[in-house]
C-alpha cells in the first residue's frame, strides 16, 4: 500500500505507477446492459478506457478503469497501461470485494 491523498477514506493505492482502488463510486456512464462483462475470480467487471467501453481487440495505450458489475456497491480499480495483463490487479482484490459486497445480479 502507499499513501493516498483523497477526501474519501474508501481509496487505496499500491504499485509504481499506482493502481488505485475506490469503493462506492457512481455507475460508469458508459456501462450499458449490453456491455461486456469480464469475470475474474467470481467478480464481474466492466472495462473502460478514456471514458468508453474498452475494446479488447485494440492495444492498451492508456489506463484501464474497471468497475464491478452486479454488486451491492460499485468498486473501481484503475490500472495503468504499464501493467499487463491488467486482470492481474483484479485477481489480487477479488476475494476482498467478494467479502465486502453482495453479488445480487452477476454481470448485470
């Protein structure tokens, strides 16, 4: 973990460059019912890049913002492009997210 400057106590960061986790974020504007849902260790994620749904067929050139789908609270993880595969960071936090939130509607 590393120090975080935030008005919210629900933010954590680790790594260099920093991977940032935020709990209790708003639903992403680009998240639609037809959005791709990536399931990593039983947690569904929506992936965005530059405010739009990420395109898995294109090279990753900027940070990816992952937001949980179908959980009782939205949790966001921002993974810099330097980390590949980006899903490794999601695997690291999946157990904690499963413990801290409910999953009433997987990938919805």
